[in-house]
C-alpha cells in the first residue's frame, strides 16, 4: 500500500467510525443477506459481535502504517476463524460485504480512489490471513476487485447482489 492509500483508508474509516454501531449493523445485515445460512454461526444477540468487528477494524486501520505489528495479530485471528468454520473462499465475500458497507456509509465520499485503497488494504490483509490459516497455496497472489464480488474492474456497489453457498469469518466467542 502506498502512503496515500493508507491515508485514504484511515481518513474514510474515521468518518464511518463516527457511526460505528450503524456501520456494524449494515455490515452484518449485508453479510446475512448475501449468506443467510451464515446467521446460524453467530449469537442471537449481536451487540458484542458488532463491537468486536468495529474494534478489530479500528485496530487494523490504525496499524496500516506499521503492518509488521498488525500482521501477526491478523494471522492469529485468521487461525482462530478456522475453528469457527471459516474457509479461504469466504474472505472475498466478507470483503464484498465490507466494501458495500463502506460505500453506503461514505456516500459521495466513496470515490474510485477510496474504493481502490480499501480494495488494496483488504486484499493485502486477507491474502496474508489466508496464507497464515490455510497455507500459501490457498492465498491469491493478488486479490482482484472482481474477487471481492464485482465484475470486471468495478468496485461492488450498494445495489449489487451476491450469491454464496457458505461463509464464516467473524469471531463468535
């Protein structure tokens, strides 16, 4: 990631974080909309889960300026997710739900440049997490935008629909 991309991710996340509860609700609503069977993997009361999501995102976004510090924590999180049923192929769908949430939350602030920065950030982090949890052979060499649920080179939009058979990433315990 370039310093400019890091700044774009951090600045845009700061705006979304102002309404972190609403952003977390949007994220999980979208995740469960595109993967309804996923809901069974989560507690009925999602308040704590939403808090954990936003705290994790805040830590990762803050740490983008020092990936050497963030990556070991991300690797441990990925390994823990395996015990919840997460698979390498789930990461792009979670990425699509995240980018969709950010697009909705940022509105006009979701520019192509911001979208590209977030795609790069998610691709970098998820590629590392996949390699740590499942081995290097499972990790894409580069996560393309279409791997995040978009077609061609477009970023997923709030009106896009996704279909998945199974997904599971977030910490439930």
